[in-house]
C-alpha cells in the first residue's frame, strides 16, 4: 500500500505524460516544490484518507495568499495572448514548410532516380563486354578445332580485361548536390514537424490547468526554457534549410547542364544567377536599409555581424541630450529601435500615416471616430510638429492609387527630411535599383553610421513679422501656410460637415450622441486652427461655430468642469481657446465696433469741455469718475476704521451713533457721490448696457461661459442697497464684468452708504449694529476691487480698443481664463504649448491694431498689473512663458510709439515707493520694452 505523501497524491491526479517530455518533467518539479514537506509518513488506511481530507489545509509559509489569484490570472491572460500570436506564426510557417518540402522532395527524387545511376557501372556495357568476350572465346575454340584436323598450330588469344569504372567528376558533384539537397529538404520537414509538436505541447499549459498560479508558474518555467534554448532562432533556421536545399539543387542543375549542352546551360544559369543575386541582396538588405521589407533567414546573422562590427545607433526617449545608444543585435528589436528613433524621417512617416488615415476614412461614422481621436495627438510637441508636416503635404504627395509617393531612402534607411525635394522628378526604378545595389559593398565597409541629431528645437513662430525678443521657447514649432489642396483641407471639410449636422438634433438617437459629436468637432477644430494655422473658414460659418460653442458651454458647464478631474479640464482649455478665436473675429464686425464708439460718446458729455475731441472728453470724464471712486473709498475706509476702533466694553458711554456723528462730513460726501452717480447712470450707463448686450448678441452669449470672464447682460430693474447687480461681480461671478462696468451704478453702490448710515444717527433707528454688519458684508467684495487703479480710465481705453478691433480686450479675456485654467495643469504640462499658440493666434493681427492708442494703453496696464502686486485684476503670478509672450506682443505694438501713456508707464516703473514689485526680473524686462518704444520702427 502506498504512502499518503501529498506530493504523490497530487501527482496521481495529473495525466501521465511521457517521462521524456520536458513539460511533464517541469510540472513534477513544480508540484514537488509546491507540496512542501510531508506532514504524514508511513502507510495509511482508507479511514486515514477520509480523516485527512477533513483537515483544513494550512497556507504554505513560502507562497501567496488567496487574494493574489487576480494578479496571476491577469498574467496568464496576457501571457496566453502573447504566446498565441507568436505560436500561430510559427505554426503557419511550419505548415507551409512541410507542404513545400514534400512537393520539392518528390520533384528532386525524380532527378535522383536517373542521376545516381551515373555513380555505378552501366550493366548494358558489362553485358556487351562479356558477350564480346564469349564470342571471341567461341571463335577461338572453333578455330582450334578446325586446325586440329590439319595438325596446324593456333596462336594464343589475348583477352581484353574488363575496364575499371570511374564516375565522372561532374556526376559525382551533381549527385552530391542533389542528395545533400534532399537531406536538407527532408530535415526541414522533420524539424517543422517536431516544432509543431513542441508548440502544441507548450500551449497545452493554458488548457490543462485551471489554477492561475500553477498555470502562471509553469508557463514562466517553460517560457524561460524557450528563451535559453533560443527557440526563435531554431524556428528561423528551418526555412534556411529549405533555402540551402534549393541552392544546392540549382548548383547541381548548372553543373549537370554544362556537361550536356553549353547553350542550354547558359540560358538556364542566367536566371539562376539573377535569383541568387536577389537572394544575396535580400540577405543584406536589412543591414543596408532597415526600412526595406526584404529579408531571409540569414539576414539576422548579417545584422548581428554588422552590429558587432560597429553598426547603427539610436536615441531613446530619455531626453534630447541623451547619448546615442547602440542598436540591438536582434534585427526585430533593432528595427523597432530605429523606427522609434526621433529623427526627421520618423516625423515624416508619422505625417504620411496620418495622411493615409484621413484618405481612407470616408463614411460619416468613420470620420466621426477619426475626429474624436485627433485632439489627443496634439497633447505633445511632437504631435504638433507631425501635424505641421501633414499640413505641408499636398495632393501631389499622393500616388495615383491613393497611396503616397515613395519616400527617398537615405543611406541608413531613414526617409529624407526635405519636403521640397519630393516634388522633383524622381529617377526611374531601374536607375534607383542599380544605385541601391551598388551600395552594399560600401555600406558593409563602414563600421559606424553617422546619424543626424534630432531636431526638436523648432523655429520661432513667424507671424507677420513678429519679433521674438522674449518668447524664445525652443519647443514651439514653426507655423507655415497650410496647403490649399491637401489632407488637412480635406479633413477640415469633413469636420465642417459633421459640425453642421450637430445643429439638427433629429439626426441623433439621443442628446448624448449630439453632444459627443459636437464636442469632438470643436476640439478638433481648435487643435487644427491653433496648432497648424488652418483657416477658420474651412470649418464653416463663424456664426455657426460660435452657436455650437455656446451650446457646448451650456451643456458641458465649462466653468464647473474645471472643478472635476480628468479630461474635462483639457476640453475646457480647447473650448476656451476656440471661443477666444471665434469672438475675436466676430467682434471685428461693424456692429460691435459702432456700439463701442457709442459707449465712448456717452462719456463725452459728463465732464468734458465743449469742443474737446471725443476721446479727450471721455478721458476727462473717466478721470473725474476715478477721483470720486477714490474719494468714496477713502470715506468708507475712515468710517470702517472708526467703527472697528469702537469697543462698547471699554467705552460704554459712547454709542455707535456717536462714532458716526463724528464722521458726518464723510457721510455727506457719500450722499453727494450717490447723486452724482445717478446723473452718470442716466447718460453713460445705458451705452455700456447696450454695448454689453450687443457683444452678447454678436457672440451668441458664448462669453457667458468663458472661465473667469463671465459676461452677463446687466439687469434693467431698479435696485436696492442689498443684493442688486450694479455692474460689479458677486462672489459667484468672475472679474470679467469689471472690463465693462457701469460707473453710475458703481458710484450709487458706494454713495448709497451715506443715506443708510445717516439713518443710524437718527434716534428712531435702533438696529444700528445689525445694519452695519449687513452693509459691510454687502460691500466686502468691493474693497479689493476699489484698490485697483484707474478703473474708469482703463475702461475708456478698453472701449477705444474694442472700436479698433478688440485686440487688447481679448488679451484680457485670455489672461482671465488662463488664471482659472492654470491650477488644473502642472508647471511642466505639455498643454502650455497650446496656450502659447492660442495667444499667438488671438494676437496674430497685431500689426493692424498696433496704432490704436486704446490697445497700447490696455496692454501697458496689463503688463504693469503683472509687475506690481495689487495694482489691478492681472496682478497674478502668471508663468514666465506667457509673460514673455505678452512682453513680445507689447514690444511689437509700442515699438516706435510715443505718448503720455508710454511715459506714464515708464514713470510708474521707476517709482517703487508706493508698491512692492512682484517680479523684479519682469520689471527689468518691461523697462527694456519701454526704452525700445523710444526707438523708431526702423531701428
């Protein structure tokens, strides 16, 4: 009776494989290792078996817990997918070899049936020889008998010996070639059969065992065996046996024919020679040009030798300054490394692949899936550079069959990086073939192949003469003109068609499908327009695009999406960029510009002298308004200071009414400001209200959803002290409303404090403390805003800027949105390039607006806000890369310009007594821009 050793018990449950089977041997080792030391010894009866089964198994101290099965199940799944793909390739190759070897061996045998006879004596010749010798012997006997009667003597007969047989050297060689060929062919069939059995046994591990850990361990055990035994090399050498067999047969044919007929031999040898030459070329082709598909089983050996002698190098993804590494001696891995090498050739191949994809997507559903996947390819600098190459490709870069013109192969197998050369007439195919065939000898002598370094620096954006005094970001690619007839033009047309369908909800099964398509179209449109400078008109009517932006801003809740993790922030970035570009174009229309001019006229009649120019009168009015706002702020601060200093516990005899009575002059001033605000509200505020509504109508209300730049039409109803909209933002609203505030409403908001505080002085009013708290909370949001300089004057210049095209107005919108978007991205986020290109796209027509005094003033004010803390709404630590872009724009706009606004900005930079510089380096840069403004445009 056998012992109850757990290992024996476990082995008894397994199939009984062949003892010589490697898999079975490995399984026994694993089972014996997993079983651990035996807990029971000796013989056990059947009752002992039952008792043992009831004992719960203890966890082995050197193994995993039950929760690890998920990990090993995942490993088994991935390993099975990997092995199936590899094994299926091997299996199909071996099946083809078995079939070919069988047919070929049968053909070769028919030749051998006749050729091997030439290696032995010819029986017919021996029969003739012996017959001849028999005839001679009979004739001699007959002659001797006849001579016996006459007693005459007979001369002795000389027998000719049987000539020795020696096969000709040609026959020997032919048979050697052909018999060796037969041996190699049958050996290939034998090994192919054995390999099929090997791979079948190897794959059985996934069907034989259910336990994930056991299956994973056995698979790794056997997989390491295939790696150690270089199974892939063995499989690759089986076709080599067939190739050797064929060339031995060719050698035998040539030798055989040269001994029969010279003419036949020559005509047969010529195609054999050509076939051999092409085969040799296929052997070395991957070494000369790794991109070529030609290869043989011996190519891996040639590649290995070449790489050992020096070979190629490549650059991995560790960085642009990383030292180049030696390409792998494995041809498969080496080709992958060369394909991934960061070169101009790879960039061109990527561009051609995208062009091919665009060309082969025609159905609406196919185009929609393509459009959904495009935006993600713009998330990195490389992707933008590749799409720039796509935009440079034209229709003539496509072949007649919809493919592409052959890319010129360089000496190391990389594609030519020049796009202009591809339009030149290419040499004929025979000429190219002869030129390529002449290179192997030269290439094999070279031990090291020089490679061009990766050019990822790019070029500065050449946007109508933009100077780059500050914005020297090496990652920014150059934007050139997009081909009018090319893949990008085709893609934009298809995006426009999809975008048009989004306006018809009946075409979609549900609102989610409509939203998903609209979102994909807007993201793709933003990426193509901003990153490769595709004209906006290619995507359809600007109004239709703006309406779709408004729809997405509403359903996607762009401002709320910034609070959520994931791709919502990326969509908000692209949506914001597209909104700025579209509104930039729409606000250049006559309607918005005329509304801005009318708003300027509303300020001219307030305080300006009669006969003053419109802008001068408006500026005079704005300065008076700013003075009154400052005065109101000072009055409020004095009152609040006194209220804060009052403490009823330390001075019980002094009431709040007494504190306010001490500040009646300030209350009187606030009452006066309230009355003045009512007058301004009647003349200037309606024009601002009209302008705000006009902008909303022209832009279809899309600015309402712009992050941190909310643009809501002001209410027309009467207001009370608390809770009304006076043109200033509530805590839930963004600061964008201050771009076009209504000064009359704002002055009333501050001045109404006078009458309310005067109520507290009256003896009839008893809830003074409570009202003070309410008033203070109501005005809390105004305290910080009133610290900003020249609110009204800056608005006058903003109105002038909108009347001249709105360049600076959109720069402000961009910076306000960027302030909200920046916390969603890291400092090294690749999307910063998208922000830079957006800024450049929005300001691309700066030359047309550079002579606008409103544009110059607003840009100077924005820059000063960045330099000084608490100066204005842009006193925020913006990153250097966007600050440099702003300074570059400012340098271009005010270069050669003079005026009071430039001198005032220079004086403010020199005077550091009232404010602390936020960024001293930025102040120096800004000062350099101001000094550059004193130079003429030609210097």
